[in-house]
């Protein structure tokens, strides 16, 4: 793990939505970072603007893929980075999705909004070794059709047929022919053997709370539901305390945690 | 009751045409205006693909429930669960939870 940002060059930049971009980053010099596992995050440094924690959405050798939504000064600068520009990268930070625990089980991936990028490397790992897993479902909810990221990938995953892909939006436009409603409704309709299922959820905290409840209503064991938390990670090493959630420092004890271990903490309004 | 298919709940908005509010799928319950006075539907329903439903005569079922409270109570328990679920969905959507938050 690097304590100082390592320079990475923007190799490719792709618009996902009107405010969200996917950056492919390659090491700009001789320094490299340890391998990132799905679920971990990097601190991306837009020089002159600051750092932001961004989950890894894909890796290929030393190349990192991140999907960033422009919501503030730092992420706006990152989204504006053009191919050839250099950004700083620290990491990998935090805990990873429990890939080993998925083997031989049905897998339900539930993503809300920009929660899909952290789950994307899990899906890619599953597809790379598909026979190791049972039924696999990707359930994805977004605000509008225009807010869906990875549109081409979603279509590819859907047509490939190796996993079941269900997408819903809260507010459709006139072009949308798919499901309308909250992502929790997709849980009710998904095909899986609840007693042999592991679920990974990533999205807004309230969405994860209701999704976990829907999964438990379907019979998924509390210790088989994992979530990825987001709480103001700043230093990435558990020292600054900005991401503290009760006894946890989300940057190092998370972001991926078993839901039943944090369920009570997430109900405390002051945390 | 939708046995199989997809139905959109819509309403017409002047200047926008039919606005889709929700889609219903296999096993979902469609409509309860038959149960509550003045028995007037509030929204439109449009089948988006070939859809098979079980349709019940509302007036007949109301009369049965009046004469058979056990049936009425069982039916209301089932419908109440649907209403609670739909209300919860509507509240979640009011939150606009995919706004500008970290994972929005």
C-alpha cells in the first residue's frame, strides 16, 4: 500500500452518464501498486484539487478502472481528466468482497445507482469461472434510464445468458420499456435457493438496508449478506477517523462488511 | 392477480402523455379500487406483453366478505401486505435515494 500517491496516466476516459465517467489508469512511471481485490478502493488524487475514495471497477495487470461521478471539486476534476493526464493513486485500501465464499452457492448481486462499479469485478470474476457458481443474478436499480452505467456491459451480460440481469428505474422516460419500481422488488422476483445463497449489496445506505431486509424475507441467512459502506474515507489507513462508524473505521475495517455485523450501527442516527 | 406477464400502472399527464409509475409482474396484485368506496379506479393499467390474469368480480367478492368475515379478514390480511409493500416502495422513491450521495 502506497502512503504517497503514485502517478497514473489516464489511458482512456468514457462517458457513462451526463455526470459519470469511467477512467482507465495506467502506471505513469516505474512504481506500481499491489493488486486490488474486488471491493477495495483507491484514493484518487486530482492534483491541485484533492483526493477522493473511489472503488476499483476493474483491473488488468497494473491497469486500474474506476467509475467516478462528478459530485464535488475533486470528482469534477477527476471526471475532467483527459487521456494523457496524470492523477495520483494510493491503495489498495479496505476489505474485499468474499469471493471464496461464493463458490458453489447461488449469488445475488444487488446494485443501486453508482453501486454497480464496485460489484463489476465480482461479476467479471464469476463470468471468468462460471461453473464454480450456482444461479447468479445481477439486480440493478437506478433513478432514471439516463443514470444507468455500463449500458453496453448490461446488454452483453444479459444476452450472454450466463447470469440473470434485471434492471429497474424509479422514474422512466418515454424510451424505457423495462421494469419501473424500487430495486427491492427485483429481489422478490429473482430466482435463487435462499438457503444456499450469498448476496452482495452496494448502493445508497438506505437502499442496502431495505434490500437486506428483502433478502432476509426471502430466507437468505443474515450471515450471507454483505454490503459495501461509504463513510467519508479520507486517509485510507484508519488514522484520521473521518470514516468512523461506531467501533469500525470503514476505510480499513470496511468498506465490505457482513451486514449483520453493522445492522445495528446503521440504525443509529448519530453515527 | 397477474399469473404471467407485465403490466404498467400509468396515468395521463397533460403535455407528457401516459406516465409510467410502476410495473407489475408475475404474482402481483393489480387494483383494489373494487374494495374501497366509491369503487373508482385511480390509475390506468397497460399490458406491456402478453399477460395472463385471474380477474375477480369485485361486487361479488365484497358480498362474500360481508357474509363470511373469516374470508374477509383473510383477504384483507393478504391485501394489507400488498399495500404495505407498495407504500414502502413509494416512500423509498420519495427519498430519491440515488441522488448525489456517495453511491447514488
